């Protein structure tokens, strides 16, 4: 696999290119920009490579080799590695080198799938069931999303999800009463909720509305996920519907950002005269 380098294409534009394509960094590029900016660019590419599994053995090249690969000074490379270390992506130890702390796993957002389905081939998913109970009154915002009255009640689930013995996510779920009550007698520790819904109702799930943003973990969430207080986590909010469009499942998921990369394959449609994609 060819190495990745940085080249200047036009003023203000610094694309990432493969050195096997024959592109070279123009003379003087590395001194034309502030070191902090070059360090950030190097860190961005290294982070991408780590997420893509580029370093299969978990070991990064040395500073000199990275400097040659990126056409950056050793000080810029050192700053880039310091950025990644502060993010918790890598660890550095004299005599050992620079290593990836934990592998990142891709979770596609372009398919409606439970975590165990999405992580097939990556390792063993286990669930610590922290709550599985009927609730007589739903929180008003949850009831609104489910399209029912708060007094209709429902089922509340909270599960700590583990991948190969390390915590990965904290999932809080509210289900409509008729759907949720069927799940209370099911294997919530060993099965995905999506699969259980389809099996117990005989209905297929159809679609989900998803919003993802970054938040700092509160102390309780951080303790459960095994990360420092206020560490960054992905906050994923999802409303899932059955194939006939009925909302049945509202989830709030906190995912360790150091262990998961959220991915999607997007297709560009034809642009209409008004500027909207088809």
C-alpha cells in the first residue's frame, strides 16, 4: 500500500494524496504554513489511517519515517502525535514506540441494524442489563416521539454493551407498551432489541430517524464506560419505526468515541434546477 502524503494544489487547499501517484510536495511547502496547522493536518491523516485499520499491528512508524511520509518537520510530527495522544487515540512510550490504544470499529449508519449485527466479525458483544421494567408513565418528550399519551406507559431498558470484555456503549431505550412487554421475558442480555421486536411481533422494522452529536460524558456515564470524566462520546438519538411507519422504539445511546467510528455510504443524486438533490 502506498504511503499518504500532503501536497499543495492551490492556495488554501491541502489535499491528501497517495505518493504512489507521483505527486510531490513543492519545495518550501513545509515552511509555508504554521507548524500547528501542519501538525493538525498530519494528525487528521493519521487518525483516518488508524480508523481505517492501516496499522494492523497497532504500531505507528517512527517520527523520522512519518516526517518523510508527510513531508513535515520532526517537530510538526511530534505535535501531531501529541494531539492524538491527548485524544486517547495513541500511547507513546520510550523504547516501545507509538501504538494505537484501542482499535476503532466502523458502525454503518446507512443500514438499520442492532449493535451485534453491525459488529459481526469484530468480536463478541455482551449486554449488561441494568434496567428492564414496565413504566406506568412515559416522559412527555418520549411519549411525543412515540405518538402516544404519557399515561399509556411503556417499557424502559438500559443496557451497557461490551465488546470483547471492554465497555462500548450505554443504551437507554423506551418502547411502546404492547411491544415492550413482550420483550421483558426475552434474552435481553444476549440478543439485539431489534431482532427481538421482529421475532415477538412478526413485523419487520422499516426505518429509523437518527441524530448524532458529540457530548462530554457525565461522571456516571464515564464510570460505566471506563473513560475519564468529560471525555468525548458520540450521543446517538434514534427513533425506530415498523415497516408500516409506526414509531415503537426511542433510544439514547452513548458510544465511546475512542472505540467506534460512525460510517455511511452516501450517493449523490441529480441536482435539480432549484439546487435540491433528487
